[in-house]
C-alpha cells in the first residue's frame, strides 16, 4: 500500500468528535439522533461489522426537557438482586442525583442489546453543564444540530426589541395586571 | 451473512487476468471421469463416454481428459483448474444429457465458484472517480475555524417558519410600503 493510500485509509476511517447541546432537548428523541453518530450510521461507509463509530460529547445535560409530566411519572427501575431489592426512582429524583444519568440511559436504551453496545457507550461523553475539559473540546470538529428550538425568555430579550415588536393594541394606562 | 457461511471461502467477482477480454484461456486443466462398467448408476456416464467424450476432447485440446473405470463404485467427475481448485461431483444416476450440461458447466467456470461466498455482487477496478469519502467531504468549511459549541451550527435550521414570525414579516412589509407612500406624497 502506497503512502497516499495509507493516508486515505486513515482519513476515511478517522474518528470524528461531535458535540451536542442538550439544552431544552427531549432525551429520548435526541437519543435516536446521538445513537446514529455513536454507531457511525451517518456515514456512507457504515456496516455493522465495520468499526466506524464516532465520539459524541453531550453538554448541558442538566437542562434537558422531558415531555408532559414525565418528570413526575417516569420511573427508573433497579434491582439489587436480593429479595425485596426492587426500587423505582422517579425521573426528577434520578436527575437530582446525577444530571447525566437520564440522557445516558436514553442512549443506552435506544441501541440494540448486543456485545457492541457497552463499547459504543464508552464513546459517549456527557457533561452536566458547559464546562468541558480542554483536552476533550480540542478534538471536537463538528456540532450535531438540535431537534428543537431553544426558547428565549422574555426578560432575556433586550427591552428595545420588546418595545418594537408589533402589538394589536396597548393596554390603557390605568390597567391593573392580575 | 448466516452462520452456515462462516467457514466458506470468501472472494470477489473477478476474471483472472482479464480473461475473455481480447483472448480466452480455458481455466479447466484436467477432468477425470470415474465410472463402473457394469452398474446401472453409471449408465448415463457410460452413454456420455460412448457418444460425446471424443467430441469433447477434440473441441477442447487444452483440457486433459482421463477415464478411470473402477468396479462397483459410483460415477464421479473431478475437475481441476488453473487456480488450483479441485471440484468433485457425483454423477450417480444422472442421465447423459444431465452429465453433458454439468460437464459444460465445469468447462466454462473458472474455479470452484459454488464454494465461494461472494462479498459483493459487483467488482470494479476504479471504485470511485472523485475519491473515497472522508469525514470532511461535503462539510461546511466554516466549521474548520469555528469555535464549538456554537449556536449557529447547533440550532435546528430546518423548522418551518412559525406563525409569529410570519405575522412579524407581514407587519414589516406593510410598514415599509406605508413609508414609501408617505415619501411619494412628500415629493409631490
């Protein structure tokens, strides 16, 4: 194999590092997206027997958004193995304990249970906020687009823009807000 | 790929040395016909030898043909090829026309094809004109210098326009046309 072909091989099979911002994202819908990058299914060279999965760095996992009242209703099951060792923990409790756990479990659940799954999970790095170690961040060359728009709070929009926004009518000056 | 193919030799669809392009070299080198002179299982084989074998040998001077009569054993054809493959095939109870077709098959194939799992059903010497894919083909070159994470590359840009945004744009357009009308009046 010539030197040029060897470099071509390295380039084609190089591991890319992607970053994904979990802010206001549904972990279960994002998991299907993250899974594709972790397993390399977004590449034209994908084959299940081909080691072409990428690394995904998830940030802001503390700010994920579950749908409806899932924070109160979704339960995570664990069994210690002893009789009576079953426990059900609610999503908000799990999230308080470890803010990376829900997204990790969602990605783990989205993949098929085979021998490769735990090795693929090793390539998923999750950080609860925006603080990512420098040696991780310097590898990142791509960002995965989010699924949902991150809404902006009204009090975070500059006052000029709020005033300029078209209104149908103005409240009278003596109007009392509830 | 199923488990029954695990120990099967694997290969690609290829013609050795571009065989058939310009010239054809028969890949069959030697064929041995083993048969019994008395048993009924060899009846078809004996008919083939009596009627077709001489013609076969005359038409294919590059193929060495051996006959091996053996007492009370079933008829067998063994073919050997240029690439070293050896194909063994039982001709027990086969008729003369069946044997003619199988031997024609053995003459024209280029090795033990049935014992090869084809990795791909096509082959090309020039797999790609534009070069193999790399993670950086078709990527936005702005990513090379961007500092990630960046909402410009992270935000969803494929959502349809919201009703609020449409209303705002309609309002802006209306305001601009009103201002134009005012300016025209002033000029008059």
